[in-house]
C-alpha cells in the first residue's frame, strides 16, 4: 500500500475516504469544515469525524480492559504522591533558606519550587512507578551545592532511603525514595532572581528563562516545558491520556520502551500519540489507538514527527543548538526523528540505531495487523499488547548475557546505569561483526539479588538475543567469533569515570548462553511477569 501524506507528513492517505473502524468519512465534508475548525500542529486535521455510538461503546470496553492490564494510580496512591511532593518541597525550601542565610540572601525560601515532569505531569502515572521531579532553585544556589550540601540533608532525613546521586549523567539526577515513593530529582538554577508576584511555573514556560542558563539546567527544565507544551497542543487531553496509556502498555510489553537502548522513551511515545490526536481531534480512544498503528506503520521516516513548527531562534537568546538536518550533518543522520515542541527543539530519538529501527518498524507493523483483526472481530485488544516472547522467540536461540554485580546499592545503581548507557555501542558492533547475524536487545533488567553468590549481594542480568539467517549469509556450522566486539565493549565500560571511587565493589560478566541454558533467575522472572499479565 503506497503512502503519500498531504501537507508534509500528516500520515493521511490521499484516498477519497478515511476509514475509521467501519465508518467512512468523505474528504469533501472534512474540507468544508476545516476553515472553522481549530488547527492543531503543523497541518489541518485529517478528519473531523465524530465517533459513532459503536465507537464510544468500544472505547468504554477498551478502557475497562486497559485498567486491568495497565492500571492507573489509585486515588489513595495519588494522594500519597501529593503529600510526598509537598514534603520534598519543604525539605528543599529549608535547604535553600539555609543556603541563603549563609550567603546573606534574604527570603530565599520563597524561591523554592518542586514541579513534576514525565508521566506524572502528563497524567499517566502507574502504581509503583517513579516520579520525575525538578527542583527549580534561585541564582544563589549552585549545582555543586545540590549534589553536596542538599544530598547530605537528604541522606540524614528520617523518611529518605536509597539516596543515590548521579551528577555525571547527561541530565544530572538524584535518585531517592521518600516515604517509600521512588523519585528522580533533577535540578535547574535560575539565572535571575524571581520577580515579585511572578509564579515560577509561569516563568518556566517563557523562553526568557533560558537566557544565560547553563546547558544542564536547560536539559533538566525542558522536561517540564516539553510536557506542558504537549498538553497544550492536543485537542482533548483525556483522549490523549487514555491512548498514551494503551501505547505505553503495548511498548513496554513488546520490549521497545527504552530510550537508553535506542528504542523510544516515554517522552517520544507521548509525542507520537499527541500527533495522532492533532490529526484526528474528535476521535475517541479506540479510534485513536487504531490510527496510531496505521499512521506509524506507514510513516515516511525521512520526515520528522512534529507537534508544531520549529523555532529556529529567540531574540536575545543564543548558544542553543536547535535540531536542523539542513545545517547539521549529525541531525541529518537521525533515523526516526521525533522533535520536542519547546525551544530549543531537540530530537528525542537520537539514540535509535539501524537495529532498533528495524525492531520498531516490525512492531508497528505487527500492531497494525492485529488492530485490523480486532476491527474484523478476529482478535481481541489484549492480543495487541501480548508480551514479546524474549526467551522463546523463533529463530533467536542464542543469547549474550551481561551480569552487573555490585557490593553496595550506590555502586549498583551507578555502574548498572553506566553499562546500560553503553550497550548501544555493543549492539552496533555485534550486528556488523558476523555475516547473517541479527540481534534483538531486551530492555528488561533481571534482578540477581537472590543469587547464591554471597560476595556480590546486588546485581542485574541483561540479555541480547542472537539469530542467524541463511538469506543474509548465515549457514549451519559457521564459526562465530564475538570476542572483538566484546573486547571493544569492555574497553568502553572500563572508561567509567567513577571506577576509582569504588575499585573492587563492582564487576561485569559477559557470557554466551543457549536457550536451553538460560539462567534460572531470568526464566523465573519471565514466568512471574506472564502470570501477572
């Protein structure tokens, strides 16, 4: 089926009708209403069709099914999270007041602000999931103080546990638990004092806040700005949230939810769903799920997915790189660009590789094929997000197992994150090293704390599937030497900047295993996960 979207890349077929689950909408009737309809995004809507009674009934049933498979946070859980956020803000305010007094700054506590980003801000948080938060600090508070003085304050707080700083990350972060709620805390420092009567959250939305701000603060604060933009750029927030919940459930279960490994992360899935909502502003939940798979199965990935036009520059603000494949060779090489809507525009999928692109496209195609069967009453919605069979996946019978072992929680979190962040390098060298071999990375990390190895009480296992295909040059009995790729990866991992601080407190084991010899901890974890689902 050819796919030529009108007006750039709106992902609409140029056919005379738009099929919406058995409802046909003549494009002429859409055109006659476009002049009066609000425009969302970079193009006019593909369809302004309203859902039928049958569509609404289907949506309600789908909501009930989704609540069983991917439940939203309970009212009690949300109330506890709000209490935790208030307590976190009190802790931050006390610290900022202390810092201000030490420096002779008056009324410093009024500057303290904790805002949410990510899934919590978008309204799709799940029970037990982390809360992504941002500390917005006044000019007199430095990032260094955040990772030293404030860190000590957290470590000595009676309600804080599992506090791990990661100051060297691309977006520096402190991971902690407050009253049992997992929190990822980012930090952004304002350059100028807050004007009297000016709300911090209103200030954050204004591009002026970026003036003279350091790059790390910009990356951290843009998490809030992007989430806010998304919510303002979709026509129906409730329909957006329900569709995003379904897509997140599908992506997690199909093993394609990981920005670090080169798949799509949470913000990318939100952007993709938001674009579908813009194109079909009146559609209900079930219709939007249908169109999501149809659109991205047919998308021309030489074109970016965008919610709004890219702002190339802001008067008086310079020094920020804006995504532009016409002027940047690196941007031109991006394989599946999905652009963030807040200035400075960035590609949220710059980690995608040829390997992960192949897998993502396969999953979009599979999703669309199953959705079509659902429409024909030949399949159930649950089949769309049926878990990917990582350890029983057809031709993939060989596995590369990476085990990260550690003696303390802090080194485990840090070293595991470091290894995970470098896995894309291993993926690239593996798939190019052996003729006829394909790989399939598994984003799941399997807990090793029940290991019989008492020397290493903490750890996780990660797996990469390997398969060999005759039509690509593989043949029975061929000798496969993975050592060059593994040695290169080991050298990269060995460049960990914090290794001197932990010396013998961590270890990485690499081994090749066949399906029949997969570790028991991984098989048990997969079985437990399937029984829950």
